[in-house]
């Protein structure tokens, strides 16, 4: 997979996090889940490559969910 664009990153992140409406403990970007012990905003600022990797992996694992949610919009 090619690196995703910033637009794709933010669209998929919004779907993945339900626009940050999910419990942080359930979010792959959360410090409990990102293997970096950083909150999501620090992860995105300091280690954006890792944040992109997390979102890309989530998108691969939830491909049908993403398409279904996009179709509903």
C-alpha cells in the first residue's frame, strides 16, 4: 500500500475514532494501544509515522467497515 494522503489519514481516523467519540481505551492511537506510551495528540506530533502506520493497519483490517460507513454518508 502506498502511503496515504493527509486527507485519507484524517478521513479514516475520523471513521476509526467516530470523530473521537469512542472510549480512548478502545482507540488504536491511545497510549494504551500505540506502543509508544504517548497520548494520541503527542503521537501525531512527535511520531506521525507511527500514527499513520496505526491508521493504515486499522484501515486494512476494517476495509468493509470503512466502505460501508462511507456509503452511508
